[in-house]
C-alpha cells in the first residue's frame, strides 16, 4: 500500500465483501466502500475525480477505467510504481500493449 494515497490502508489485508476489484480481495489496500462507488453505472465521481468531464462514458470505456482504478486504489503492489516527485502519481506500471490499445479504442470519442 502507499502512504501517499489518501484512502489506502496502512497495510494490505483481506476485503471479502468487495463489490468491484475482486482480484484484490485476498490482499487489498482499499476498503469496501470504494468498490461500492465503482460498482455503480454510470460512474460519475470517485475520490473527487469526475469521470464524466468529457460526457458520458461508454460501458467499455468505463470497464477499463474501473480496472485501472482498482489497480491504483486496491493493489498491494502499487507502491512499487510510485512516482518519486508526485505523491499521488504512479509510473512505469507494466501493462500489456493489448490492454492499452483496447482501452484507447474503448474510450475514443
């Protein structure tokens, strides 16, 4: 977990009632209440970030944003990719090219 991220736990622990981000149920840095927001559709706001700034998102685009939000908020490994100069940013996260291509295609306006 990352001490720089506002709603992260101090250490990862099980969260058996996650509504989203279930990949991290056995070892999670996020709390159940975050995933309740991610389980809604359409998602408007998560942690003071508004997802609809450019209009309503397609279901496919929302799917990819959920996946990345789960990684950022819930992964017990996120501290490995912390940006050294920007406390709430991450960098050099290993993502598959196909994931990135599909994400871009799904969210193009």
